[in-house]
């Protein structure tokens, strides 16, 4: 399914394909890449409850006792919820960007978001497709969802090994919401975002939260203050975070509890620790991050004393080990932050493994190293037979192959009217080219060559 967006900051038009496994945003600074990522995250992130949707007690009993439940595919309702979600994006721009509603309307007065198809086409496509995925509704409740092409029914299988009494309430209220959410943003079940600020957020999240707690303490000490005065006090003395930042801080502040969970893709966290970090990320009971280098595992240090690269990837490692689930879409803003070129190459290979394991990934990058390595992995996919010894020696494995059909690349750049249009780049069996990066590299090569000859032979040679 494609989402169409117009008049988002500098972006005049953008069309994004939710179905691609890897999407790469490229282009100069200040062209709206992060703006678009924020909006897409808000659209795809999982909702907890829909107030008017629930299962009956009989349906809950069937799911729990019979381990299976059949429910109708309400394609009309799903289409209506899709339109409502798009409408909510427009109404929630203030929350999405950390602005007051007044400023959001002033900065994005002509913003529009819509589908690329009408109601009949949408519903026809919904019914015609096969769907199958698994997800954890709670820590205990594992659900498998299936729908066959052409059928108007959804089969829910209960794959849970054990359940608590509280799980029944979640099944009654949260399960139907989760099902509707999946079909609204299919094939995505939930989304997670790693902003460029992640380096400090997973390291100093308690200090940031502590500042807000101090404001609340001050507020409680004031006598005779009314609700509006309290709101004004908070707004005046604290920062209103964009949704992405607020959600990332919430995830960081919850690490003490969520560290008990085992993510669906935890094996990829092990690979990052072994092959890139060369050490172990540790989460304490209090939710603090620590790091132990493989050369001195007995010397555990707080994350803030570790290298900047460890800080930059720690949130991704924690997500993969404890939060990752089937059907997730992961946004990573500038994955090259604090990473030496060789680490950028290795992370690109991890991205390919994430995609091939079942995750969807959206990255926004200025790194030629990342783009070149993604192109290498696309070419690797076209190499028939076993991987050669030369490629094995350079560290390549079969699960790093990237199909060009799974990759979308977009260039954000200004046109003659000083507006940005997101242009899809052609992805072939050799990858894709980013003209703005290639032009800079060519210019630097020409400058270096000119300076070298002038240095060696004089200006007139």
C-alpha cells in the first residue's frame, strides 16, 4: 500500500510504499527526510485499544479453551479505520513534531495525507490477498493470524504456552484492536524509531526524566494552584518533545522491566555485540545500561564511559534482544552517527540480515559507505551458486543477500522552485545511485587531483 503526502515542510510531494522491506532516504540536509519519517512512524505505530472494538466473552473462551477463533474480515470497517488514521495524522501534527496545535497549523497549513486508491480498490485488494503473521499480544499470549486469498474470514490461533488471569482482559480488548491495526497498516504490526538523538537518550534518559520529575515536585509544593496554571507551568519550564523522542525516552525508561522479555530477533543483537561492539551490553535491574568489553569482561563500565559507537548502537541492540517482534518496521535516522567507515559497512550487513529475517527497515543516510555496501549486497544476491572464497574472506554470508525487489530508494532534493519532491531511484541488480553524493565525491576527487599536480609540478602545469 502506498501513502501519499503533500506539503510537509519543504516536501511538496512524496509517495511511500509500505510494502518494501528496505527503504533508503537520501539527499541533502533540510530536505524533509526526518519530517517524513516522523509522519510514517506516527501512522504505523501500534495502538493499544480501539474504544468500540472488543471480543465477546464467548469469543474469548473459544480463543483460550479451543485455541482457535474465527472472526469476520470487516473490510468496510478496516477501510474506515484507515481513513480515520490518516485524518488523525493531520490532526496530531502538533504531537508528532512537539509543537502546539497553533504552531502546527501555522507551519503545515496545507498538509495532506491520503491513500493511493479508492474505497472499492482498497477493499478488493484487502480481500484478494493472503495474510499470515505471528505476534505477542502480551508477554504470555502468542497469536497467529491467517487469512486466505478471496476469503472474508480471519483465523486466530492461540500459540501461548501459558496465560495469566490478566491476559483474558487483554484478549478481550487489545486483541481485536491489534488485528484491525495490522490490516490497516499491513504488512506492519508495530514500528520503532531510533532518532539521531539516540546516543544520549539511552545513556542519559534518567537525567532527562529526573528534570521533569523535579518540575512535578515543585508543582506539588505550590498551594492554591489551579489546573490551567499547572499546565502553563509545565509548558513554560519543560520541553515538549516530538512523538518519536517521547516514545524513545519511554522505551529507555522502561528497560528495567522490558529486559525480562526476549525479542523475536534477539540473535541479531548477539551478532552486533560479537562482530561490531566486541563486548556485551548489560541492562541492570534499575534499567541502567552498562558495557563489558570482550577483552576485559570483568570490567563492567557505565555506558556513558564507553566509546561513542557503543552508545550509538546500544538502543538498537536492546530493541533486537528484548522488544523486536514479527511484522515490525524499524526507522533508523542516520545510522552512520559515531561509526567509523568499517562499522558502517558491518551495520549495513546487519540491516540486510534484519530485512531477510522478517523486519522492515527505513533508514535515512548521508553515508556513501552504507549506500555502497547496500549495493554490494544487492549484487551479492545476483551471484549464483555458493559464495566464493574471496567473498567469504571479506565476511559475506548467504543471509546478507539483498533482493533489488525488496529495496526502495528515494532522493530528496530541491527543484527549481525551491521545493522538495521525493523521487524514487531506480534499483537494479547492481543497486542504486545517489547523484548528490556522487557529485560531491567526484568534485572532491577533481579538487584533490588539481591540488596534487599543482603541489608537485606548479600552478601552470
